[in-house]
C-alpha cells in the first residue's frame, strides 16, 4: 500500500518539460494536459491511488521533469 502524506503534491519543472504528454497517458487520475500538451497537475495527492498514479507519471517522464513533493515535517 502506498503511504499518503497529507499535502503531498506532484510537481513539474516547466523548463525541463517538453509537453510530450506521457505523464497524462499513464496517470490521468492526477495529470491532465492543457491545450498545448503541457501537464496540469492535481492540487493534492489525497489517497494511495493518487500517490501510485503520481509515481507512475514520475517514472514515465522521459525528461525527469516530475517529482513528488512531500511537506517538510520539520517545519
Ligand atoms: S511526460 Fe514529462 S516531459 Fe512529457 S508532458 Fe509529462 S512532465 Fe512534460
């Protein structure tokens, strides 16, 4: 089972992203594409299925432009 940390988000580096759209193909639960093919990401990852989808998107990205960000527990 995937661990869910409240406030976790999928992030994208807009400079690295080339708008290929593979992320949305493997994780349409948490990624949509805008009219130019660039990702629009879910606001928060709210359950294990979201986290698994986000990790699929991270693995699929050929530009390594995606990552899952967890809130800093120390702050
Ligand atoms: S797979 Fe990577 S490069 Fe392609 S649209 Fe998604 S974030 Fe951008």
